[in-house]
C-alpha cells in the first residue's frame, strides 16, 4: 500500500507569548529569536499512525511525506523520514504564497493525485499554528474520498480503513473503503523519537521539489490568487489592562479580597 | 443589507442545543431583514422546530428520521446541501462541535466557498460579514472576510447570547428529506467513563501545573474545585504536570489536550506557555496564583495572587466556602 503523510512546519508553539510578535504590515508572525520552526505536533502523530499500520502489515508499504512550505520545510520532511517514512515531496513555489486552507488542500490533493497509487492520506487533526483543522477534510473533498477526523486509532485491513474517532462524550468507530483520508488526534499517542542512525539515514532519502506546473495547477488557482478566505488583520489581542494583583497582609486576607472581587464580578 | 443565513442546528436529547440557540440568535441579529433558516435533523427535529422559531429562525428544514441521530458526515452534509439549495444562504453557521469540525470544511467545499473555524465573533463591518478567531495558541487573533459566498463559519459555544425568546413565534417547516447514502459505516459507539462533570462542560475549571511540585499538589487543586461545587467545577492540568504523571492526561488543558471555555479559569502554579493558553484563552475570566510574579500567566489574567499555592489555596478554599 502507499500512504501519504501531510506535514507542516510551524513556529514553535513553546515560544513564550512575550517573544510572540506580529508584523502588522504583512499580517505575518515575526520568527522569535532562538526558536527554530518545528513539525506541527499533530502531523508527527499522523506519521506515527501511518508507520504503525505499515509495521503491522509487515509488507513493503510505502510512506510518502508531503509538505507545502518554504525551503526550510525540508526539516519537517526530514523529521518524518527519520521516523521511518520513505520519500518526501516539498511543494514549494512562490505562486503558493498567501494561500488559505482551500488552496493548500488543492495543492496537496494535486500532489496526491500525481503520486497515482495512494491508498490513504494521514493528516494531523489541525496545524498547531492556525488551529483551523480543515485541510484534511478539504483534501478529501478535492479527491472525492471519504474522510474520518479526530482519530485515536486507525487500522487498515482488506481495503477498509477502520477509525476510532474522539467525540465529545466518548468514541465511535467508523469503517470506510480505501482510498480515504484520516486526521489524527493527540489521543492516538505520542510520535516516536528518531534514533541518531535513523536521522542519518533520512539525510540520504529522496526529497523532490514540485511546483505548480509539475502538478498541473494554474497560478490563478493557488496561493493568494486562489484564496477564498482573506486575512484582514492578524493582531495580538489587547488584554483589558494589567492584571490586578490582589493584596493583603496574609493569604487569608488575599483570599477574602479575591472572593469579594469575584462576587462583585458576579462570577461567584 | 439583508442576508440569508442558514444555521446547522443540533439536537441535545431531542431539544434544540444551547449553542444552536445562540447561533440562531446571532443569525437573527445579522440577517438584517433576510431569512434565517435552520436545519434540524434526527429524532425530535420537527418537535424542536418551535423552539428554533422562538430562538430567531424563520424557517426550519427538519426531518425526524433516526438515521440522522448519530452524526454521519455524508448524510448530514447532503441534507445541509439540500437546505442550502433551497435557502440561498449568504452565510452558514455551524457550532464548533463534533458536527461542525467535520461539517464546516465539507459544506464550504461543496458550496465552492470557504470556512473560518472556531470563530469567537462574527460581525457586520460596513455591510460585510467578518469572522474573528484565535490563532497561535491564543497569542493572536485573526479577522477574516470572504472572497466567496456563502461565508461558512463554525462558532464557539457561548460566543453569543441567545436573543430574547420570541414567544409563540411561528415559521415554516420544510421536510429536510430522508437520510442519504454514506460512504461511512458507523460500526460502534462507546461512551467514555467519566466521573462527575466533564472538563468541557464545567463553568469553573481549576487547573494545576508543574509549580505544584508533585502529584500531591493536585489534592489541593481538587479541594478548591470541590469548594466551588462539583456540579459546576472540574479539575484540569497543564501538559507539564500530565507529562510528569501527576494527573491523568484526560484532564490536560492545552493545545494537545482539551480546549475549555469556562466562565472562570483558575490557573494554579501554571506558567502560561502558549500551548497551555491555547486550551484556556477562551475563558471568560482567568485568575492566577503563582509564586513567580513574572510568570506569563499573569499577563493573561484579570486577577492574580503572587504567593505560594500551599498557603494561598487553602485560604481561598475557606473564603469560597464562607460565601457558599
């Protein structure tokens, strides 16, 4: 079988809010000093899901990693390759810049179609920067494949994908015929850490770069030109002033003063 | 400018869900003379239509077929597509729920349009609908407009108040049609074993972090939640605390845990890393207790107490109990 893992490189979510800055002119995040971009956490979990299925099958299934991003996104691809994926494709083109979830899914779906023989696509439940959680669903819509989101378990047997999904009050298990798309949630478990030897092996694995014309896409359909959702403004929300530190000579006095505030605010 | 809005409403044990009431209310406010429609699917749907009219809907697409009861993506998307075909919506509102997370992107794709997920605000700015949502773990807010129509938005619970119920309001009920075929077979369903109140249902969440110093610190955190009342307060934990095995991962609040939006979030010995704030920044009010006056959590809080939780929380428990 042939599996695809979609991997996105994002600013490190462990960046402290004090180091988080936005360029108001471009509506873009200014990379924080000393923090390297990372593989979106949920995409690492999606890779883990694909790897476990490949290992359980014990066959020569292939895993291809796709990433739409800048040259630096090679690092995200390499990380999934080090985990055990076989090949990588970087979807990099100035024409992809300024895209939205729709154009991202359009490019990824074209790349999946290009691979030709893909049985299942594994995405993280959402990218840990924008938190939209829609690219996996939109890839499925582009390809007209079924999709199951928020997986805590995925199995593939005899052409059927069986997914246990996280609901608000429990879980449900759904079955779908391949090819299909699944988005994997953190309840699935932790992704593996590559060993040094695997990291060295990953360096030798093939990563190709594809542009819009490799994918048969028009520049007018991708990036800012093809976007349907327009980001008007990205801003750091203003807190309604400084925190009010509750004073008091003793913890008891502080506690009483805090409760009085909460009661005045009708929270208690 | 008059705009038609379609709300994908949900039933909660046969009655219109509270979030759906909020969404229909906001649709009513923004419709500006346009028509507010709602889909209601599953057992009890036609019976709940009157509540949808009281909440602000003019028209309901309902079908009582039990085949709709458990959300099945293809079946629901097909019904909503049909309703959209008959109501020409300028906007579609869906709750950011198990339904909306799936429905939002799919109905947007089917309509050749886009969706903004997990919106905390939807407003009319100069005649255009704008959606605001959190990004980057609550560090940023993003405001969007739509280049295509309908503008699809999934909306967070409690983002809007309902409108005042329109007593004995009536409207048109249209058959939403029988369930369509689905490529997805639901083969099983299990309910998570939970003791007491779910984190995401609590109106007060009391969370502990690494600064507690050990698992025994959570006894203090739990005692404060109990003082608030077990019917409304639940206990959460930071990822650091869960990673250390101090508290069950099921109670983790943050980017890779639960996202909570209580009226009051009490952060005890939590530094306030972005990934944690991603799980609680939608709270109506955050208060923090931390030994470190420079902890980031204070910047996100309305009230704070700088001090050792071992002294402050027992005192707070007594003070909360004193006011009942």
